[in-house]
């Protein structure tokens, strides 16, 4: 699709890594789009640099380009005058060098879509002169002193959970810590208690729910292979539904590795579906009976579990 511009139209540009997308970025984009007819947002990516940012962060896992692109697309969905582009910055000299090569890449994308920019919006005052030079248009600074929103992606990467309120709504599920608490009946209440304490979501055990709904009157219950698959898919669905509502962490009493282990013992083989769920639904921590002594009281178990969770968020 070609996006046409004329000299009468105001066309803005914004550049960023959005690593991760946060309220400051959103403010920049929203203020910019209120001043132009169309806005082009460039998501810069470079493998080695992005990996280095992650390795020097306290993020639970590394955001990929597809994750960052989704955060932007989801945040600005149905906004027809906001256009998002992925900008490949591989083999370009690192900032503050490489301006010519970098701007050539940007201009190639602009030419492809027949776009002529009239203004660049940025929060980085040190970039203003080069933006004006290489794109031959006006540059407008937005909240350069961070007075309106005092946050940066660097601060979030260094401590995402202390800066939770600044992470974009679309990006928060990526950072949610998944904690499974499994074991005998003495653990039934613990994940619910922890969910209450941390003001977040508890996802009930799909295994128990499935048995209650599908085999209510079966006193001699033996699960077959399809039962395990249905249990797993039900649990995955409930996790997906709860993630956008969770606050930093989510609790459940079943993880997919444990369920898959039950399946292997029952049928002496693996399941491709269960393996895929196990791979795609990573749990940051699984707390089971082996984490505690048999002599531990309910209070001791409770206090040890809280300490484990606090370490996850530190």
C-alpha cells in the first residue's frame, strides 16, 4: 500500500527502539499525531545491540522485534494516520556515528511509500540538528526534560517491576511472571492467598475444573489422552485471559511441564501438543513440596513462599 503525501500535508516522523514501549513513548506519539495529518513511527532493531541491552537489564526475557512491533500495533490499532515501520539497523555504525547510512535506510522506506516528511518529533535534543540535516525538515522537541513523564526505557529495563506503572498496557503481559504452586492439598489455598496479597490474578487448576465438569458422576475416573489435551488447552486459555488483567505476577496451581510429566507416565510417550504448550508457556518458578520441609508449619510455608515471590520481583 502506498501512502501518498503532498506539500500541503503535514507528515511527521518518530524514531525509537521501544525497548520496551512505555508511557513516555506513547505521549510523544500522541502529541506528535495531534499536529500532523499522518505520522510514521520507525522501530529500530539491531541484533547485537538489542541483545546487549537485554543482557544489561533486569527484564525476565528478551523482547524480540515481533514483540515490540506488536506493542506498537496494539497500542495504536485502528489509527489510520499512524503508520509503523520496522527499520533494520544492522551493519550501521553505532550512535553517534552512522548518521548517513542510517538516514539512507529511513529514506529508502519513505521513498517506497512515497512519503515526504515535513517534521521530525523527538525527545532527544542532541539528535535535533542531525534530524534537520538529513531529512531537511523541521524538528520539534517533545518533553525533552521529561517533566511531563519522568521515565525512560533505560530505567524500565533496569527495574521493570518498580517502574511497572510506566510500561505500556500492551507490553505488560510480556513482563508478567508466571508462578505455579503445585503439590498436595496443603497447597490448595496458597496460590489464592498469594494472588490476594500481590493484588493479581489466580488461574484455577484446569485439571480439577475439567474433572468436575466432564466427569462429575464418574467415581472410577481414568483420563485418556484426549482428556489431557483438553485440560491443557483449557488451562492455556485461562492463562491467556488472565494475563492482561494481572499485576506483575500471576499464580496458578498447574504448569505444563508437570502435566506433560503426568501424561508421559500414563502413556509412556510424549505429546506434541503438550510439548508445544510447555515451550510456549514458560513458568518463571514452580513451587512444590520439595521446596519445603515436612516439618514446616503452614505459617512457615506461607512465609517462605512470600520470600520466594519477592525475590522474583527484585
